[in-house]
């Protein structure tokens, strides 16, 4: 059976909406005439660049603001994307599913495990690892193109988010060892196409 690795943040759970709400609340409290940010305004994966007014407002970098101070909201309270638990269960019928996620620090790992349980997501394995090339996979479903670099999986599956919309797949594949890179709208989109045989690993 093929082994499919699935990322958590921005693939299974919607961190972005909560991060944007936290950002807008913070900046409104410090600056007048601030125009609310929307999720579609996020053009980079890096928090410091995506949310540039955090540090000037409170002298704390954006990563610490979101992933330490507001870790519970961002990781434990974030909503699941539609039908992700059902998708995992469908995929488990035809493949081995491994959750592959990078979480910095014990607390965020704990929140992630609690979040998976709370949302009914049961998989074969869970790997917390910064370098996803260390995990043997036939496919990796991820929103961050950086995680495809150097992987040895035959198929890389890029879940579309605002910050990766402009990535050209023909250019990205030259930086990986994958045989193919496909773009999908969501885990549900990938699941439907994989079950139908439109995506072949």
C-alpha cells in the first residue's frame, strides 16, 4: 500500500483565519485607520513578513506572538477544514496515512495531538519532524513548497493557499526528487481525485 504523508497546519486545520483575527485585533488597538487584513492578503509563509506590524506594535516578533503567546488559539482552537476526518478515513482504506508536522516545542506538539483527537482524526502514524525528507513517503500533501525540497516521495501535492498561488509547479519540480507535483484546492479535493484515479502515485 502507498504511504501518504499529510501536513496539519493549513491542510487539516485552518490556522490562518485565527491568525488574521488576532493580528487585526492587535493592530487596531495600536494604530488608527488600520485597514483589516484578509486571509488572501497573506503572500508569504513566514510570519514576520506576513504580519509586519506585530513587532512594531508590541516589540515581540510575529512567530512568538502567534506560536507562543497565542499558541492555544492558533493550534488547539483552530477549526478543521471541511470533511478532513472523513477524508482521512477514506484514504486509510487504500493507503497508509502518516501525519507529518513540524511543531516547535512540547506545548504545540501537545496541542496538535489534542486537536487531532478532538476532531476525530485517526491515522496510522504521527511524526513530528522539521525535516520531512526523513520520513519515507510515496506522497506528501502539504501547503508549504519548502517541504517538498529534497523529498524522495514520487508525488508532491501542494494544497493551495494565498501564499503559494503564484508558485509555478514546473519550476518547483526541478528542485525536488518527485516524479510529479500536483496542485489541489484542499485535502478533500485530493481525496476525491485520488479515489477516482485522477491522481496516481
